[in-house]
């Protein structure tokens, strides 16, 4: 019986034990050329080896967790200005 190749990860998903090349990260998350540099400015840790840049899955998950705790993210939860 033929083995099927593993399914590619769904768009936007990431595992803590993954090592994502920058190009894969951009493709998986639909990020443009400026998104990764902006994420780095906002605290995303990257690893550079030679001329290649990588993101560890655990760093990406921590980055998004921290973004979710920023005041702007909390304020944008769909509630009205009066807290209702």
C-alpha cells in the first residue's frame, strides 16, 4: 500500500517544535514582505544562519500570546466604547 505524504500544515497553524524558514512563515500566514520585519520590531525572535532567517515555533507562539495581551488588542474585542 502506498503511503500518502503528510498533509501540509493548515494556513496559520504552527507547532512549538517547528523551525520555520522566513519564506514558509510568510506563505503560511499570508504575510507580505514587510510583515516579518514589523513582527521583529514588535518583539518576534528570529534566528539568522548565513543569509537565511528562521523563526522557532515556540517563539512565534509566544509572540502572538504577547500581542494578545497588548492594550490595543484587548480594546479591539468588539465591545462598545462604554464597555457594553
